[in-house]
C-alpha cells in the first residue's frame, strides 16, 4: 500500500512535490556516483531499506516525508520485482471477501481511492465487468470458505456476486469516488459487448483502478522522496550480501565494490526474497510462501475492440479468477497462482500460455487468439505469508511486519520484514 496521502500534489504536473513554493526541490539531487562517495564517508544511516519494490518505496517515501535519513537499495532496477509484474490493478480485492479478509478489503478500497485521486495521471478508473453464467451457484459454499473449510475455488453465481459487490460498495462509504456497481441483463450485455459468450445469464459492472505505468509511479515516488528530504537516498544495482554486529555489507552490482553501512534499523522489503535476505544476515526465517503469477500481453485489435475500456474479471472453467484487461492499445491476460520455492526460477511456462489462450474462449468464444498475437509474457512472485492452506487461492493476501531483534540475532539493529502488501 503506497499511502499517497499527500494533499499537495502539483495540479499541473500531477506529481507529489510538496514544496509549496515550487515543484522543484531546494537541494540538488545526488546522482549515483555522488551517493556512493557520500556513503563511503558517511556509513551511518538511521534506516536502511533493502528492496525497492512498492513496499520498500512506499516506506522510503513515508520516512523521507517525516525527515528521517534513509537509504533505499535494490540489487536490480527500481521496481523490477513483483511490483513490475502485477495485473496493474489498484484494487480493493473484491475476491478476498470470500476468504473473510474484510479488514484488508476495507483498507484496500481506501488505498485505491487515494491512488485514483492523488496519482490521477497514472491511475485511472477502470470499469470492471464480471460475466456471470449461473444465478445461484456458490451460495452454499460461501460460509464454508469464510471458515476456511473449502479449499477449492467454486463457481460464483449472480446472487453471491451481488452480495459481494454490495459489501464492496459499502466499504467506499461516504467517500465514493467511483460509481456503484450495477447489474446488466443478458440482452443489454450482449448489445454492449457483441462478441461476449451468449451463454451468460447477465453481467455485473463495478469500478476499480488501472495503474497504467506502475514503474513510472514507483520512480516518481522515489524522486519525490529525494526532492523532499536531502538525506533520503536511493541506489539501484546495490545488493545486501551480509551483516554482522552493527554493520551491513552491500555490493555494487556494477563494479563489485563493497560498502559497509551502519544502520540503526534495517527494513527488509525484498518481497519474495525476504527469507533469502534474512538468511544473508544470519537469520533463519520462513515468512514467505510465494506464489508465481504470469501474464500475457497480446497485440490483438479485434479482442481489444471487443473489450472496449472494460476489464473482464471472471472465473475460468476451473474456478480460478482471471482477467482480460485493456492496456493502452494492447490486451493484458492473466493470471496464474502457483506455489514456488525459488523466486529466481519464475517464468511464464508454455502450459500457462495455453491456459491463458484457452480462458479467452470462455468469455469471447468467437475470437481466435493464437501464439502469434503474444508480444510479451512476464512472471512475478507474490510475497505472501507462508501458509499451510491446500489451495494457493486461500493463502492470505494480508500484510504484516515481522520484527527480529535481540542478542540471538548477532545484529545490533532490529530487522523489520515487510511481508505481503500490494500497490
Ligand atoms: C502475478 C501478480 C499479479 C499481481 N497483481 C496485483 C495487482 O493487480 N494489484 C496489486 O496491488 N498487487 C498485485 N500483485 C501483488 C503486488 O505486485 C506485490 O505484492 C507487490 O508488488 C510486492 O511488492 P514488494 O515491494 O514487497 O516486492 P517486489 O516488488 O518484489 O520488490 C522486492 C525487491 O527486492 C529486491 N531485492 C531482493 N533481494 C535483494 C537483496 N539481497 N538486496 C537488494 N535488493 C534485493 C528485488 O530486486 C526487488 O526489486 C500482483 C503480484 C503478482 C505476482
């Protein structure tokens, strides 16, 4: 959650420079070389954040705006992990209602609204359509799901979707900034989307947000933080490799040079790599139960035309929730949710590709999509909390902070691991 709660966004440029006099910082921003020579002479820092995905960047920004001296590092490019491999949704997680994660959904709807308001140049309202093939299915399963007694996805009919959407709307409360959901009859739906599967009973339309350029948003947040606070610095291609007592060793991935940093607090925001990072500090943890998700980007003008400005969010024949979404003049299709131990081994397999191509037929049976329409495929690993649930769809999507400190750690600073967390 990035918490874009800054009221002073520049209305002209749409960014978050908070200096009321101008949108430019009062100090010169350091380039990478300058930051590195500064670190050599000044190894002490209040907070070191490891991992510049959205969790690390959001924390960096909060600390920077609070005047804390903070160093953010990433072993690769900024926003190159799961944060760049998402479905691009600023969403309230309607799907999590059926796992009983009500607090999470309420919080996520609030964050979605903030992103729509404060990052309006990047996050756009997204009409989201659910094609529905049954009226009553899922009613009897819902209570079992809340209680965690049902570990397989099951089909959701109109009635259960209606209940979910009413709750979702209610969470927006008085601060509504997107329209309420509505149900469309079969006829109206088929008139609006004439290539839609004629087997539908009806459709439901509600609103979420589309993060058109997640990487750009991430970079703007970093630049904004550095502009606000001259002692907030971010360096990419810099890895955490070890730590002992009061010192952490970082390695410059471009030159192989080592840097010794002495933080008062280390925030481990390395996503699916959290346990690996803790391990390099001599801490044995099993916080993460990562699941891999892949997407395809299609260059398919007919399909792009058929969906219009709507995301289609639906359950596939196997009960998994999947999506077909407009992304500029392309179509984004996803996603999978597969258990994975080593995040470095995540890639979009041929089986996943076949699954994605097949799911399109479920909703738009008359549109032919082949491998030739694929222009890009990508994969990422959700840094979910380690779980014993049988189905990955039941792994909690909630976030938590795990604190490691004390003599047993062999470190003189505490380590906070940020587990879970979304845009
Ligand atoms: C398929 C998929 C779809 C998703 N869809 C959505 C969605 O639509 N909306 C939404 O809100 N969320 C979505 N999510 C979830 C969301 O993307 C992630 O939960 C979130 O991006 C996690 O951010 P993070 O900062 O914790 O991790 P990451 O973005 O993975 O960042 C961790 C960073 O740590 C760095 N790192 C690792 N080890 C080290 C080290 N030793 N030293 C230095 N740096 C290191 C990595 O290079 C990486 O950049 C999706 C996730 C996936 C996988």
